[in-house]
C-alpha cells in the first residue's frame, strides 16, 4: 500500500457537512470505489453460502449423491475463500480511506488554525477547537471506513431478497416488507440520536473549554484561593455533561435493542413460515435450510447497514463542526503595498498615532502603561493583530501583506507557546545557528536560559512534550525570550518579558537583552525598574496616550510613573 502523500490535500467543499463528506469520498474515489466493490463481493459471497448449502442438502444428502455433495461442498469452500480474500481487500481499502480522510481533515484544521492566527481564539473557544481536532476528525474517518461494509450489506440484502422472492414469493415478500420497516424505525431513532449527540458535543466543548481555562490559570487560582470555586464550577458543568450523556446512552440502548429485536423477529417469522411450507410440501428441506441461512444473513446485514447509518449520523454532526471551523474568516485583510526598506539609524521605524508612541530605529525603548489592557491594546496595534493607523517605516501596517508584517515585527507576550519536539528546533526553527554555532549560545546566555538547557538530559537535543509544560513559568518565559532574540526581527515588541522570574535573573536578562538587541529596534512594555533602567528611553502611557518620555531616572520624578514602577501610592 502506498504511503499517504505529504502534498497539499486541496481545497475542500465546506458549504455543508454532507458536501464535505462527499468531497472526502470523491478525493479518494479510487480506493473508495475499490472498497465498495470488494465490500459488495464479500457480502455477496457470504449471502450465496446458504443457497449452496441448501442445494447440497437437497442434491447431496437427501438424494444420497456423494458427487453432488462434494460439488456443493466445493462451492461453499470457494465462496468462503472468495469472502476471505475480498473481505481482506475491503478492509485494506477501508482503513486507508479512514485514515486518509482523518489525516486530510487534520491538515485542513491545522491549516485553517494557522491562517486564522491570532483571530482563532476570538472566534472559537479552546475547548471547541480541541474537540474538533480530537473527536470529530476520528468520527469522519470512521464513517468512510464503515461505508464499504454498509454498502455491501445493502446490495447483498437486496440480492438475497431477490433470490428468496424467486424461490418463494411469500417468503421473499416478507423480507422485502420487513427490511424497509426496520430501516424506517432505525432512521427515526437515529434522528433523535443525532439531535442528542449534537447537544452532548456542545456540552463537552464547554466543559473542555472550562478545563483548559482552569489548567492555564491553576497557579493564579492557588495564589488567590479560588481552587474550590472553580472546582465547584467544573463539577456542575461535568454533571450537566453526565446527564446529557445518560440521555444519549438511553437512546443508544434503545437503538441497540431495536437492532437486535427487529431483525430477530424477522428471522423468526421467516423460519416459522418456511417450516410451515416444508410441512405442506411447498418447499424442500434444503430450501428451508437456505431460507434460515438467508434470514440469519439478512439480520447481520441489517445490523451492518444500521451501523453504517449510525456512523454517518455521527459523522454529519462531526463534519458540521469541521465545516463551521473551516468557514471562519480572519478579521484582518492582507495589504498589497510594496514593503518599505529598513529605516536608517535615528529614523522612525514604528509609529502609533492613536497613542502618540514613536519607536526610533535601532533603539531600545521601554513603555510603561497605567493598565494592563492599555499595554495589550498597544501591542496588538503595533503587531497588527487589530486594525489601526500604525505605520512601519512610514507605510501603514494595514497596507502591507500580513506575512511581511509578521516577518518584520515580532510581538512576544505571555500567550506565546513552546511546541513539542526537540528543543533546538523549537528555539531555532529556521536553523539560523547552522551558519553561526555560537548564535544560539549567545541567545540563551542573553535570556539567562543556559542553565535550563544544561540541566536537560540531552541538552538542546532533548525532546520536550506537552507544549513545554515540564518547565516552570519562569523557565518557559526565558526560553521564549531566547527564541524571540534568535529570530532577530527588525522590530521586537516584548510584553512583560520577565514578570515570572526572580529579581536576580531579571537583572541578568536586562543586561543580556541590551547587548543582544544593540542597534536593533526593541520595544519593552513593562513596569520592571530593572528592565526600564537598561532601556535608552522610557515612555509613559496614561489612558492610552503618551504623556511623558525620558530616561528611567528622569521619569522617576514623575509621581504617576514612580507609583507604577516602584509600587508606591502616588501622592494625591
């Protein structure tokens, strides 16, 4: 079997859940068609076994013909071999379809998340995104896998019903009426299940979102004694999910019972009527054996067909969430203006008219805001995570391509994450250290992160997992800072880069940052006096507007500035 391709899977049709599932099938039409053909052949071989056994009973056992008995035994053996071979090929193609569809859906979701970027958390909760990427991807793939078995079950059931109709129209009619009736009853139950599953998925997404928030803020909760409050919230939400799960389980139990009961009643009716016909001489004993085998076979195929409907129902719910995510659009548009060259020294590189902030080229500037929301809003404007009139080298950020803005202006805040994988590749994804092996070492020294790497069992080659959560908050902050410095952007915007480290480490970082970013444009939004004392200029922002600027020492004469950076209460 060929491996899955690494190329772009294409552009899916996400206008509706059904269209998306059909697109996945069409994109794999070769293996999907083979799985369907093998599924039908496998089921047909299995369905013809009762006919061969019945003929062997009549022509071999009852007629006492060893030749006929051997002949029909050979036919049964051939059908069994055919069923085994085609069943293996069917499963081979079905599994490929399953994982191919799941892999493609994962690619689409990942690509969409990367495209949305900073807009993703604004549009979809973390719990919802996690649910789509974990559970829904699997359900979409399972539906494609079950389609081959289910399709084969439907075709073979119709074939066997036709054979029964030809051999005994009364028994055949009983089956032809019973199968649609069972299918109709199952469809009604599936519709109710579909609705309940949708409600359950919504509740699960909310619970996952709450769990993510609790884990992310666990240290803060412990600090303020809020663990029990949020634990109660989680217990309440989990009980709602449990209650909804019980409702879904009740419907699933009904469906499971009906799947056994209705086909069983059909088998009982066929066998009873067939036995009556044998007793009256209307059919032979071998034909009764065949009809019993047909009935058992049809019961199994009905279970497979209803199982396929069940999986398709679940897949439609899952695909609905996938297409909802794929249908999201970023709030920011990408400009088409020609990027301006890097400005000369002493020129203005970044300017925010809304606040009046000006960042000269090649300077390290500290920014002190009276409130955290002001700092976040300013960083969003400078990095163009929201539309504004901010300019880069005189060109509005809104007019520049987003890729160009992201390449030239790097914003690093507490939301930045470490990804799983070798630490070296995480810190230096562009492999810039290949040309200068000391580059990475200097970045680690400047971020006071060398000791972190030295303690790892394999140093920079250590594989970190779980998004780097094996590191403490301060260690993650230092590693993220090293990664940002190593990226060497034209403009680096740091939001509280040392609020999780001790004073000694903070002083070391302040000295290292000044040396590493010398001659480069750097903006540090912080209230740390150790960092501010190392900047070339400090700007005070009050209510979103620049009200003062100067060195750290000069601004200490300002009561409002002093109250923020020294945690004093300003004189009234």
